[in-house]
């Protein structure tokens, strides 16, 4: 604080108090929200003194190059995008005013892991269908989308929406002696897994007209 007093002869005014800083104050309140497998929202407390800009640097904690985002001085939030799922990121925030800059404010946050499905297999193959099975990670799933299409694309694809509790289902009504491409995607909280694929060939049916 600075106290200013005016003097005139033996007279002295009442002191007037003001405050001043020799530099930018430390930033505070770094926090993260709206975390998904590929995005993070970063926010911080707006400083009392105006600044020209904020610089946000972020990088995976164990590997990967540092990315940078410039934020206008009148804003105090930014979204980081195109991140890697299930990865811990180190986020560093600085404020700049002219040639002065604050000490970095550092935090870390981990993106959500993508839901995973794996080991898509077929069994009990007949002339018109097969049993389809798959495995998942520990995430609960809302539903699965399955597409079955003949490899030569001579017939319309068959699409199925299956309960998230299932890990196997019977696919019927197919053409005999035909190769099929099968794709499966798991969905949880609006997030999709990477698709998994397999191929199956239905058995040859009994000769007709005998």
C-alpha cells in the first residue's frame, strides 16, 4: 500500500491510501471440467489487473510434444481438443502483460478412456446364419450397433441395435454359401468405441430340386 500526504507549512492533509504492484500477480484457481476422451475444458480465476493474453501449454505427461493455445486477456476459459483418450496431460498457464509474465500455474488432468470392444468372433455357422460373440472392457455399454453385409455387396446391409448387456447374438436370415463382413461398435454415454470387424462364410445349403 502507498499512503500519500500533502504538506503545507505546518498543515498536513489526511492520508490517502492506494495500492500498487511491481509486477503481475500469481494466477490462481486452475480447474478442469467437461472431460471426455478427446477434449478438456480449462478455466482459471480472472486476475484483478488487466492482462494482454494468457498462454496455455499442454502435453502428455509421459510423451508427446507440447501444444500451445493463446487466449485473449478478457477470457478465463479455453477448450483443449484433439487429445488422446486415457492420457494424463500436464497443463501450464501464464498471463502476459507487455513484456511481463506471471509465474506458470501448473495442473494435470487425465482424459477419459474410450469404451473398448474386442475379439469379435463367429461360431455355430449354418447355411443361413451364425452366432456372433465379442468381449468388452469394464465400461457399461448402453447398446451395440452391428452391421452385416455380404462382401460382394449384392444385397442390402443388415443393421442391428443390441442391448448393452449382450455379448453374443444369433444372426439369421442370410444367404447360403456367402461371405459376410461384420462390424460392431459399442456406445456408452454417447461415446462410440472403435469399430471391430470380422468375416464369416455361411454354409452351403442342401441342393434344391432333389
